[in-house]
C-alpha cells in the first residue's frame, strides 16, 4: 500500500481528465500501406473539423494512436522522429498540438518501443552487414538460424510476427536512442505523455529508467502502460508507470450486461477498488469501453440500449475514463472481421451518423460533464452497496461529497434500496439525482437510501454534500 504522498505520482490533470482515443490512420481514412515514396498528405489538418465535437463531448485529453512513420498500421515503426507521411509532417503536427493546447486539451502519443519494422535503419544495417553491423546487438538475434524472410539469421519478434522484430532493451545504446525519442516529443514538440505499447512485455527496469528521463523533461507528463492481464502493480507504481489500461474492468462491464449478471461487475470492482482489500485501490487506471484492438462496444453488447448503462458505469467508476473515437456516434465493428473493421473513418460532425438520433453523443457528453463537476466521482473511494442480476449500486465518497450510483440494466423500471448507513452515511442525509434534478430529493432513513423507480437501461447518480 502506498502512502498519500506517494499517490501524488499521478499528475493532477490526469485524475480530472476525460480521454478520447483517436487512431489517426483510421480516423482520417489514410491508406493502409505506406509506399514511403509519396509526398506527405496533410490529413492531420482535417482534425480541425472535429475540434468542437471533441470539446463539446467534455474531452480534456487526447490519446493519439501511432503517428510515427511506419509501413502499415503504425506499430511497425520506420522512423520515430518523423510524422507518418500519410498524415502530414512535423510542422503540421506542431500546429495541431498548439491548437489543442489552446483549447485546454492535453495530448499523449502511442510509443511503440518494444519492436520496430524491418525497414528501421538499425535492422536494415544488420541485413547488409550481418554480425559486423554496429547495430548487431540492437535486436535479439540467433545467428545460427534463419528467418522466414531468409535473412541469414533469425530474431525474436512481437508475438511471432516477423515483420516486427523486437528491440534488445537491455542494450544501453537502444535505451539511449529511445530516451532521445521521448525527450524530443515531450520537450521539443510539447506533447504531454505516452501511451506505451505492450508495456506488459517489457521489464520494469526499463520503465524505471524511462520514467526518470520523461519526468526530468516534463514533471507532469503522463505515462500510461498497455496492460492486458496480470498484476498491474508490476509495472504501475510511484517509481514506474503512472497508470495502466484496465482490461479487467472493461471485460466485466460488457460481460455483466450481456449475461444479466451484475454480480460479475461487483466482484471485479470490489476486488480491485475496495478501500481496505482492493488489489488496485492505490492505482489510478485508465478505464474504457473499447479501443483499436477490441470489438466496438455497440457490436459487443447483445442489447444496443445497454450502451447507455455502460457509459454511466464508465463515467461514475474509479479510474480515468477514455472514449474510443466513433463509439459516441454509434460506429460498430467486430474484431473477428479484422482490425480495419475497428478503425474506420470517423463520420463528420455534420454528416449522418450511425446513431441518427445522436443520443449516445448527447448522453456521453452529459455524463462527462457530471463526472468533472463532482469530486466524489473524480477522487472518491469506492464501496459496493447492493447487487442483483440486473441492478447494481455503489458508493463514491470524497471529503466534500458522497455519491450513490444506481444502475438498472433490465428492460423494466426497477426499485432499489441501498444500505448506505454501513458506509457512514447518516439518517436524514438528502441526495439529489443529478441525472434528473427535477425529481424530489431522496433521504436516508434507517440507514437505507430507497429509490422507487430506475428507468430501464439507465440509472441514477445521487449526490449529497458532506
């Protein structure tokens, strides 16, 4: 368990943030392959058409997927110091950074530091000069075997994809090179942090040193590691990464909705965030309903109306919420149809959206505004209250206010009575529903807070000042 002083390792702006995840090559409809011959195409300039859309959604930080020069999907890097020519050039990106900063929006970039493409300069030098290459130790090479490309040597690659050879991060020269990459983007370009690809496959000793380099350049930069499984605390700590992607929470949200089993969500959240025994209670993790690697939330849910329940959970739960571009306009896509299905072009704000009523956007924006207006939802401790197959309630409490969140994933209105007294909420305390302020206040009686009607596929956010 970390002390209160240690828990300050997460930058304050992050704890208050609503993130928006853009996969630029898909969002802007770039070609899937880079011939490395064409002149830069300034597609990044098109982002300006969505500035108001993003701002009105309540977003305060953007996580950009790969922007560096690559061969295809962005995770096969050719040049860490150059913007992918399918998106534009460095001068244009600097303008985008300045414009978003002027709007109060922070920016973090996808850092793919585990592997490169085969076209990366160091790997090309090894192909030309073999063991005599000055970069021979930059990769994990077996000189006694051969690759599927018949290079005359074999090498470790990301999950067996030989188009992406793994870097030897034990090599000081490789580390120093990557640290220069980090310094340039944080210091010279002025971005606000990194989302670190496959951070769970990289040893904590690398992140220990990486953190010191980044925090020296920008003390309040955000270091977010991709965490798919395992114990997040191996990589997320006061002297390592600031945060990780909370896949356990992500899975529990859609699974509990599809199975009409809120017990699953209760168990996952209690195990993670309970103030006494929660295994991640000291961490501030990035929560999400979708990203560029998983089926979009509207395709994942068996009942499309559950998207509203899911958004309510995302915006009221512990952690830092992140919206994946297009989910707020009703885009769909299934992982089994290929990555391109998850990374389609973003509809223009003035175009016809898949969600023609624009209700998802409206409610996502409203929930984001509510979250950012209430300290209990931003910083408050978590405690489960009541759970059933299709109803779930939990408490968030800060020094200034108490919030009780009630959820109904069923198709009929439901009532719910929550034992708030056991969490120290006194009788006579009155709560207002910030989702429906016109309703009369609810008062705690006999240690319980009772609500007679929660609308289907929706919920209540009840707030009381302490």
